[in-house]
C-alpha cells in the first residue's frame, strides 16, 4: 500500500512538473509579444484529486490606466499632425509665404509708391505685392480645407476600424465565455481580447466593465455603450468636400452623436476625438481668422465716391484694389473671403488693367476717381491707403482673437496663435506618450514575461522533474525486489 501511494505521488509530481515546464516554455515564446500575459500553473487539490489550473498574471487597474493613456496619446497625436500641416504650409511671420509676411511686403511697396507716385515701376511692384497677399490668403484657406478633408477621411477610416474591432471583440468575448463555462484554459482568449481593447482604445476613448461568466461590456469615455452582449453600430457619413462654413457630419453610436458641438455625450479622447476637434474647431478657428484678414484688406482698399452722400448722383462704396464678388460689391460678411479674395482686374496688368489706377482711383468708374487731372505727382490717395493699412480696427473672428489691432498686428497674432496652439499640442503629445510608456512598463512588470526569470524557473523545474523521476525509479526497484522475494 505504501509503495502504491509513493508511485502515485511520483507520477502526479511528474505530470505537474511537465505541465509547469510546458507553461514556462509557452511564456518564453511569448516574451517578445507586448500583448502576451505571463501564464501561471496552479495545483488545486480536491475530492477528485489534484487539478492543474492555468491562470494569467493581470492587473485590471493598470490595464485600465494603459487604455486611458493610449486614448489620450492618440488624440493628442491626431491633433498635432493636423496643426503641423497647417503651420508648415502657412508659415509664421518670418515665412515669406505667410499672410503676415505678405502683408508687410505689400505695406512697404505701397509706401515706396506713395513716395514716388510718378513711378510706374513702383506702382506695378505694389500691385504685384497686392496679388501675392491675395494669393497667400487663398493658399492658406485651401490648406485649411485640405486639412479638414483629411481629418474627415481619417474619421471615416477610424469608424471603419472601430466597427471591425468590435466585431473581433464579439468573437473573442464569446470564446472567453464559452471556455469559462466549460472550465477550459481561456488565458490566450483573454490575451486576444485585451489586444483588441488596446487597439480600440487608440481609436476611441473607452471604459470596460467585467461581468460574471467572463463577459465584458464596453462604453465610450463619455458613457455611450459600444458593446453589451453584442456590438453597437458606429456610423459616419463623410463630407465630399470642404469650403468655408462647411460643417462635417457627426459620428454616431446607435444614433447618438458622439462628436460635434451638438453632441450630448461627446468623446473626450481617442484618435477620433482628436480628428473631430481638428476638423470642427481648430481649423475652423484659423480659417475665421484668415477670413477676417481678407475682409479687413477689402474694406481698407475700397473706393468711395467723390460726391457727397446728399448728392443724388452719389454711389455707394465698392471694393477697390481687392474684391471678392460681382461688380465689386462689398461683401456683407467675412465667411469665405480668404478663399475668394483676388486682385481687381481693372488694376491687374496681367488682365490688361492699368496700374495707375492704384494712384488715381477709379477702378469702379469716374465717380470714384480721386485724381481727375491725372497729376503724376498726386500721392494723397496712396498715402491714405497706407494710413488705412496702419489704422487699428476691430477684428471678431471668434475666441481667442477678438481684438482691436492693426492689420499687420492681427496677422502676426493669428500666426502666433497657430504656432502657440501647435506647440501646446506638441507638448501635450509628448506628455501623453510618456504617460503611455510608463503605464505600459508598469503593466509589463506585473503581467509581462521576464526571459531570465523563465529560464531560471525552467532549470528549477527540470531538477524537480529529475527528482520525481528518480523517486519513480526507486519505487520501481523496490517493487522488483518485493516481487523477487515473493517468488
């Protein structure tokens, strides 16, 4: 009876140790997989004997922190990428292609023409500088539209990714539930589920809740359910093109908007949230500033009738050097002016215009002519235009640049705002990356695999296996001796 017990003990020890060795080898193979969690074999004794249970190392709090950090990092990076595109293309006050720099160059050319009103070359240079200013505003507005369109397409791609990941999660979650119910090893299925959640958190901010039977629910960081025994539908309709004033469509979860100003439960993090902020807020704010600049330029260089307002023949002011519509009618609002502002064809030499009209006026006809005698030394109008360019005015493009400033000052403030916003986004992106790295390291220290530790454990298990095998050999020898004695 004693030898039989010793034999069974040795046999059980061999089976347990071989299972532990196999698990250690499994851990070593997954050491370089960032989504793999260390597996641990536990021996549970019961009425039916000893049972081996495979569990995995995990920490729900650290994993939740990693998901949150992943979402915040992805949001910051999406916003930074868009702002970098705006900043790189539009430039700042020292960039020769920026509206602020073009405005400064135009002011200098206008001053030079005022000092030599008889010089056709200086007048032409001032007109060409005016063209460059209008073109820089056109290009900046086009860049804004491109950035918004790219962000909108990025949102469409993100929504497609989210729906695909929710489908994968549904399959992984059901595999965990089935394995849990049947008592199978579900550690690999849990790893798969965590990998999907990590990828999902990069696209949209999420929170997860464990339920009985291995089930799990997912909600957005604003509280909208994404998964509860089945995936919810995330929908989005891309916008075909963007112009001034175009509003992009919202992302909805089961019909509930989670992006846009009208959303009752707006996303707070994730790549989707960053793209929505870029498309609907940051880029729009910058375009409003460009439109305000264009509106001020058009208004500064408008032409006014020489007749008194009480004169029956008095005509209303019209756009002069710059215009943005038919018949040089002054625009009633600033929306879209940065896109549509152009040089008046009446003074544009490329269109057969007369550059002398910059000095004399009359782009809108004789009633608007300031120099009816064609005096070559007439400089009053040019000096008035230069003074108007340097005058302070009220700009109201929206926060934070509702201010009273000169055109040049406002243009510089706009470029400064863009750069400050980009720098703040860059700082935040670096900070969020650091948080993500630390959260990932903390989780890895708890649930990850240390190759050196696994090798040391394998050597220890091999010695235990050898000891069990030696015990089994000793029992076998004793049984042989006993049988020989009975004979």
